[in-house]
C-alpha cells in the first residue's frame, strides 16, 4: 500500500524530517523513493544553475535514504510546483506523497506571507489523487533510528463514517497490522450545522455513533491493536480534531480529504483543509476514489 514514495524536497534549507518520515514507511511496505525538486519556470540558463545548486543536497538526502535501506532516485525539473509534483506522482505511480506544510525557501516564504499551510502544499492537497503525508514545519526535529516511534507512536483517526473515511480506514488497518500502535477513533457530531427536526433524536444518534465506533474498535483489536480508544465529541469537527491532536499525545492524524457534504466541501473537504492549516502533527490525507 505504501510501496513507492514521492518526497517533495526544498533544499534551501533541507528538512531531514521528510526523509525520516519516508524511512518510517518501510515497515508499511515502502521499497523505493523518488526525491523531487521542482524549479519554478525560468530561463533555460537559470534552470540549469538552480538544478546544479540543488544537486549536492539532493544527493546527500539520497544517500541518507539508501543507507537506511531505501533505494532512491532524483527528479529535478522546471514547472509550476504543485502541478508538476502531481504530474510526477502520476507518472511514477507512487503510493504516497510526502511534503512539508510550509515552504522553506526564500521564494516560497515571500509567496506565503500570512498563510500557515503553504502555497505549494495547499495546491497539491487540492489536486493530487494520491495519499499525501503533510509534515508541519513546526514539528521538532526527528532523530535517525527513531522514525517509527516518532511517527507511529499514537494515531488519531477522525471519521464521519463517509465512503472516504472507509477508504482511510483501510490505510489505518495497514498501519495497525504493521505497528500495533495505539489508536484513537474520533467522531465529532457536528453542532455547527444544527438540524432542529432531529433535536428529539440526539440521544439516539449519539448511541448509534457510539456503536459504530465500537465496531471499528473491535475490528482493530482483532488485527492486533491492544490500545484502541473511542472519543465521541460534539462541536466543529475541524476544531475538535486539531484540539485532540494537540492534547491527546498523538503522533499522526490519518483521515480522508472529503466528507459527506459535497456542496459544503468542494474540491477539498472543509474539515481536512482546516486540519491541514492548523494541526501541529503530521497528517496523512487519503483522497476519495475518483
């Protein structure tokens, strides 16, 4: 499920967390990595100069991956970054894309004033058809050899019981089989969109959602997860997910990118977009089937 990884690299300055996160996916079946760096369209001479400048850092990260047992290749080309990365992900038929949530280079930081998510990562999240692992720039530096415990020490799985959430759950099953890590199953009953005609049924709906979570809990325990917690909350889903990720000792959020409301969540789920912008944890976004 995670056989081939595309790591989106910005060498100025480098972010080793992206490399360590790629290595952490070895236990989930990762076999090879493509290191990608996109040069913003420029004159031919400038393209060549920027590629030459980036090459030493790309080679260093390639060596890090290979020393960790992951064969790696380098792809550097000119283009519009988000679209070029999406096209490359399709061309290479990768299983997951890893990208930083904030641009680190000078050009990106100028573009992104006041945007905590990042221009390239935000656009890529909108257009990619591949799972995307978003790594926040505020994440403390990982250490080599501690990748698995750092990323998979406790996974938060928010679900609205939609079709896309079920697809994300299949990825969670893979994580559980490989790591047996603690899991928190979270469902937020959305109180930002009240339904007056259902007021008399709120207790009934709460019991139904609790039973749904308990079924998921039993299934994961059957796969080998010893610690599976249930959290049934009320409020704004995006806010509650971010709050629990911050205070619940979690290491990774795994969720779908589109919920039940197509008209409300155009292109990218509104909840997913909120989590991408505000979560201080890595987030593995699983897209809907297309």
